[in-house]
């Protein structure tokens, strides 16, 4: 196994550039901020960006937690990749990660300054400092369950190579330790959102008995509706479920696990 490293100070755009380095070096697996990533999939680990403080975030990125460390070690052992890329803020940090995960010594080091322009690094630092934005080099669908309630968005990058257009997707989040305080969404506000979304359908006459059940990975929404007669109730309800999931996730950052709709009455 050959181990590569991508080194750069915090906020200089390492995670943003990770796919490019991996593609150029034909590396399929990446270790970044506590995650073991294969291609566009999180194979094992827990993101340091879920932690509530910077100190706990650093500990997570260094695999200080035994259970976390062992799960990633086991995943690497089972896959046994030919190449792996470790992201870190210093050679010392990367060497420590390689040591605790029982990986070979780093064979090649890439510096962020060698693959990014001064302007790109400056923009990355500005985004981190002013907006608290962090990048995770996997599609949003891969981590949405683990980041329910966080500010999250996807970033698509179009890359043309050998006359072929490739699309890479990364995820942008604002970790808890980047917030200027905390935010909570009350159940009453969530219920108002659900009512508003459901009432956008002209055949819906009433929304009642809304229930929201929250857990660490998301929220389950259940409610009853009364509708005016429609030819295909199933089609309307399916479209309503899709609309509520999209709107609530966009407005709140919550991961909506399911939307349960019961058609209770048909009215004139």
C-alpha cells in the first residue's frame, strides 16, 4: 500500500482539492477529518465536523476514540487498498494518523500551495473565516443522516478531461463549532411548515393531527388530511410527500426520514 498526504493549513481548501489529487494519482481511498472515504462513499468513520468544539473535532480527526479508530482500521484491513490519501494540517498530524491506523509511512507528500493558486487559497480562507463553511469530499446524500439539523448544501463541480465531462459532488456544511451560537426549531414551527406545504395542493381542504418525532439522524412527520375528491389519491399523496421532504429539508437543514400521510376524509 502506498500512502500519500495532502498538507495544508486549516481552511485552505484541502477537502475541496482532494478529488482532484486522488484522480490525478489514481487514488480511490481518502482519509479526511475522521472519515474513510472510497470514491463517493463513506466507508467508515465519523466526521470531525459533527463535534461540538474545536478540541473534540481535532481528537476525532486524529482517531483518539478507540471504537472510532478500530472501525476505520478494520475497514482499511478488509479493503486493503493499493493507495490511500490522508488529508491533514501538518506532516506531524498525518504521520500520527498513519501510525494509529497502522498504515505504512507516507510515501509522497503534496502541499496545498503546489496545487492551488494564492487566490484560491485566499478565497477558501475567506469562506471559512466569514461563513464558517467546511467541505466534505462526498455527495450530500452520503452524510445527510449524520448531519441532520446542520446547515448543509451540495456543490457540483464540472470537470472536462479528454473530451469527457465529469461531474464531482462535494458537500458544504457549517459545523456546530462554527456557529455564532446555536439554533433550535420548535415543533410548532415545524408543524406550521408542514401545514403550509400540504395546503399548497388545491385538493387539500384540511390538515390535522400533525406529529413530528425527532432523533439524532432526522425527523419523522405524520399527519392527517381531508381532501376534495380527486381521481388519483395515491399520486397526489406521493407528490405531497416529496414536496414536504424537499421544502422542510431546505428550510430547516433537518434530514426528513419519512412523511406519513393519512387521508382521513373526502369532502365536497
